[in-house]
């Protein structure tokens, strides 16, 4: 049994000992952006992101009573 455990441990630690074959590099821009982002584009982007994140939560909260009624009808 201990031989089996040693074999499993060797399999699991061997990638760590070999090192990674693929080196990951971050894409870091070293120059400024080609086109400046204006205040209108920034405002539209922020609105879209906030709607995408807060929209579904707002929908659920606005329809919470309907979900409660559906749940109580199913349990009867």
C-alpha cells in the first residue's frame, strides 16, 4: 500500500520538479493608447458595465413577490 502512495505522490509532484514547459507572459503595453478615450465613451462604458452587473439583481428584487408566490404555490 505504501508503494501505491509513493507512486501517486511521485506522479503528482513530478510536474513541479520539472518546471513548466510553457512560460506565460503578460501582455503589457509600453506605449500610450493610439486613440484617447473621451468622457462620453467612458460614461457609456461605465453605464453598460453597471447595467450588466446590477440589472439582473434589480430584476430579481423588483419581482421578488412574484417569485415568493410561485414558490408557495409549488409547495402546496
